[in-house]
C-alpha cells in the first residue's frame, strides 16, 4: 500500500455544508489571501510517513495567468531521506500549480500518473494545507474560539485501475481558531478531519462492513498484489495546524498529524470472499511545513 496516496482526498473542494458555530461581523478580521506578483517564498517540508523519513524543499513563486488570476508555482528540490532516494530530472523540472485566487482551476489533484512516487506525498500534503486554509477563509474564522463545521458525503478516490482497484476516503471538517498573535501578525488554525456520522465509502467485502471504531469506516483500499488482493478498511483522522500571516494570508508553518487504524485481509478473489485471517494495522504520518529564508 502506498500510504502517501491517502492525502488525495483534500485536494479538491467539493460541494459541502458549512455550519458556522458563531457569526462573524465583516470587520472581524477574517483571513484573506493577498497575492503579490513575483513574490518568492521558500519552504522546508519534513515528513515521517510511517517510518519513511524525509525532508524536501519547495520554491514557491507567485505568477498571473492569462485571465489575470494569481497562482503559485512550486518547484521541489533537495530531497533527503532515510532510504537515500533522489529526485529524478523530470521531478526537479516539474512545477506544481496552486491558487486560492482561482480555487476551481488550481486547487485540485494533478495527474499523478507520471509523478515520481516519492513526490506524491509532498504534492498532496501541500494541497491539503491549501484546501484547509481555503475552508477557514470561507468560514470567515477570525477570533480565537470561533469554530465552523463542514460536512461531506461524497468520497474521494485515488484508484488507478491497475494496482489500486478501489481507494476511497471521506471526512468532515471541524475548524477553529486556536490563537491570535497581533504583534507577530499570525493566527493559528486547527482543522480536524473526522469520520462522518454515516458510512459513505464502498465496503465490497461483507467482512468489511463492521466498523473499526465507534464511528463508521471512512477509508477503504483494495490493491492488486502478487499473491492476490490486499483489502483494507478502517478509520483515518487528521489534525492540521496552520500558522497564517494575517497581513497577506500566506502560510507561515503547517503540520499534519494523521493516524489510520485499519483491518486488513489478503484475498484470492476480487470479490473479497476468499480471504485469509484478519490483522489490524495502525499507520501514523507526521508532516510539517515551514517558511524558511
């Protein structure tokens, strides 16, 4: 299982139901992203992806497209990891584009078919940070203690039809302002990704339908393996913390705490009826991103 694919769900912003817990006045100081053409920011991402530890740098340049919309162009470089992997020339030349000025065009999962696998995690985690920031902006969160809740019913998919035959997850979003630093011009946001109260992902095997925890399963993956099919179902949650510059809405730092608890079986048939004994697997990812000189 390529666990970096788990982050794909947050890369797009589908139709949601947003429930603010408090009304915010127009002058309450809600966050906004203000772009400056030509601005360049540098970030350092560190990750512990269930034992795969790495660091990678991102150079972020603000540009304008032919429609006059601002977007950010991100180039990745300087990968170090405990597996001594390196970025290919194609990965070094690739540019990820993202924007809060035109989210419908830019804030979605790119074609990952030709992306070096070790770069998928940084790409999709970056999309998670920006997607969560967009939710906070839309919720008009301004003061510490303010909250909002975004519910979802449509699962996200990362199935490629070859190795990953079924890959789905779905989460609701619980947003809050943890703190505000007027002198430092920052706000700290907490965006929690939690299982919806009802089941919304496919559970093709009868044995998968029992919940893994007190809440319905919100993750499923069926992969083709050499010995048959690997089937996994369970719950995943995310705690995402964003420190945002209140002057321009730029991300100063970000962190993801992402545990997943799965029930796993290896099956000989695609219908998942002829399966071996069940095991439990817990996976943990810790990702950080920070603005650097």
